């Protein structure tokens, strides 16, 4: 009879451990995948949004004009704006190397370059926005998995049950040991807590969709003209050389 009880207790413990660690392993794998998605999204932000934003900042030249650009386009945050970038010839050459430049006059080339980059940026922001939305939903789903796991796997309760299953009270556990066991269980449960995933919106900036250029082209052209004249009518074809 004791052998049967022991085998049954062993089977129950194995099933509990398999369920606990199996669920935990799946969530940990999901968390690693989610964190990888966050890193990939940040690279996407740099490649498809950041570099073109900096190119526009350099073309506008002055912070006052950049803030006018923000007001015209509805951008709320100064994403990737660093005054050092505006005056660095090395960064400017690297960023504009290979950029397609067209137009008959210096002014038209400056305008075409600005609006070509703006349109590419607008598309990049839309793609990045879809990625961020997906990651917000993925993070919320993962948070739900973590919370459900802890509700279904109260480690303190599980440890107490396993001790009772082993007949701990029948094997000389004194009052002090019985008093300390729940404290140890609580400490272990806290140590084994799965971390709640970082929210995507706290790790990645939200960038509002940029308006179609037709909705603000007149104002943007005035802004670009001001930038062109302020910078002494530069030849943009030289930016990438």
C-alpha cells in the first residue's frame, strides 16, 4: 500500500512539474522572441525613419525651421534631433551619399531632394507604425500569458501541497520548521516570478502618420525655400561627395 501511495505521489509530482516547467518554458521562449522583435523594430526605426528624418533636419538647417516642420506635419517629439548632426560635414556626406538628385536649378534640386526624402519618410513611418501596433498587441498578449501562468501556478501553494503529499507532518517536522516552510515557499515563489514584458510603447517612440504632401505642400515649399535661402543656396549634389 505504501509503495502504491509512493508511486502515485511520484506520478502527481512529475505531472505538476511537467505542466509548470512546460508552461514556463513556452512563455520564456515567447518573451525571448518578443524582445528580439523589439530590437528588430528599433533597427527598422533607425533605417526606415531615423536616417531620412536626419536628412530632412540637415536640409532644413536650423532648429527653428525644424520646429516649423514639426508643426506642419504634426510630429510631437524631436525624434533623432541632435544639433551636432546639423553641423557635421562628415555625417552629412555619409547620409547623402548615393541619394538621387534631380532638377535643372539648385533650387529645384534642393526642393526635389527634400520632397523625395519626405515621401520616403512618410512611407517608412507608416510601416514602422504598423510594426509598433503589432508589438503593442504582442506585448499585451504576453503579459496576459504571464499573469495567467501565475494565477494557475501558485508556487507557494504547490510547494505546500507537495510537502503534504510527501507526508511531511508524519516525518518529524517540528513547529519551528512548519512555521518557516511557508516563508521559504513565499521567498521561492517571488524569486521564480516571470518578469512582465516591457511595453513596446515605452521602449519605442510612437510617431504619428505624416500627412500626404499634397495636404501641406504650399507651406512646406515656403519652409524649404527659407531653408535654401538661409543656407546660401547650396548645391545639394555636393552633400554626398
